[in-house]
């Protein structure tokens, strides 16, 4: 296991408020727990615990150190899932990914490039237009976007990022009387004036990009991540946002690939 045992001891003592109970939880002797904590305190140069009769409590420095220790151990666990002795990174079959056409075209390539650097697993990608993305699919991983909600979102745990809208043109000058080509997920949220001047609403971003490049007075309302090679207008339309979601199937959630993805987006 890739780990720093002293940090495990520290977190266990902090949780148990007792060297003795921490030793029982970890399956080691009480003197071993005391020694590891003493070495850790010498290393950081601060007292992390206040010792009282039969109980220990975190000092002010200990409370701060606990946050850092938790983050460090999180990344140790993520690294162990990829490179540890269990060898859980590679699965014995292709990984099936269901995603929208936009994510597949503009967000997934960089992610898979990084993932393929640490695994020889192959991937099968099923893509769907935003308007046709099914509620439930037979896949291991699900990437999709949804409109940004300003109210409490009970599905927020699956949100891994945002997709920002932008106005894009093929020339540096914004047309005086522009016509708009709108990415379909943004259609319900554009202004009435903008929609009145729209000549195309499409799920297919490559089609929008082609038309924008071919028409000097056509302005695109598309995700900024898709605007490579085009000119972004100074107004980035901050109110038009999409949340990017990742869902992992229950059967796939314990694999090294799933743990790598969730640690990357943590």
C-alpha cells in the first residue's frame, strides 16, 4: 500500500480521542501509536494533541493539520488504486462510456489521453445528441451536461465541472446586425432579442462551427470549450452555463479506473 502510516495513526487518534482506542483500531500496540505521533510532531515542529488523563484532543495546530492530512491520504488512496499492489487499474473488458456528442467531441479526448497513460484498457464510446440522451443506459461511465440550477440541486454530488457559454465569430469584428446560431441546450435561456435573430438551433456543434466559419455575419452561442480557432466576443454570457456530470455505475464503482476519475474530479 502506498501510504504514510504516521498520517493514518494521526487521523485515527483524532477520531478516537485516545491512543489506546486508536491502537486497538489499527491493530498495533499503544506505545507504537505514541511513538508515531511523537515522530510526527517532531517533524512538523508543533504539538498536534493535548494529552489529558485517558484522553487526547487536537490542538489548534492539530485541527489545521488534520485537513491537510485528510487530503494527503485521499491522494495516497487514489495513487494506490492506480499503482498499488492490488493492480486494480486495468479491467478485463472494454469500458463502456455513454456521453453526449458535445462531451465526446470537446471534453472527453483530453481525459482519455490522460487515462490511457496509466491503463491499457480499451473504451467503447456511445454518443447521443443532448436532446436524445437516455435516462438509463447499459454503460460503466456516464458524462452529460444539464442546465445550471440556481436553487438546491439534490444531484449536485455528480457535478464535476461547468460548461460556460460564449459568443463566437469567425472574424475579429462583431457584426452590426448579427444573426445567431444557437447550441440547443442554451435555447431556453437566450434572450428574446437573440432568439428572434436566430437562424439555427442545433444539437450538433460541428455544424454550428462550420456555418460560423462560412458566414461572416453569423454569431454562435456555443460552449466556450468548443470555440477553438474562433473569436470570442467580450460578452461571455456568464448566465448561460451547463453543469458537467459524471456518474459511475454501481458495478463499476470499485474499479481503479472509477477511483482515478472520482479522485481527479474531487
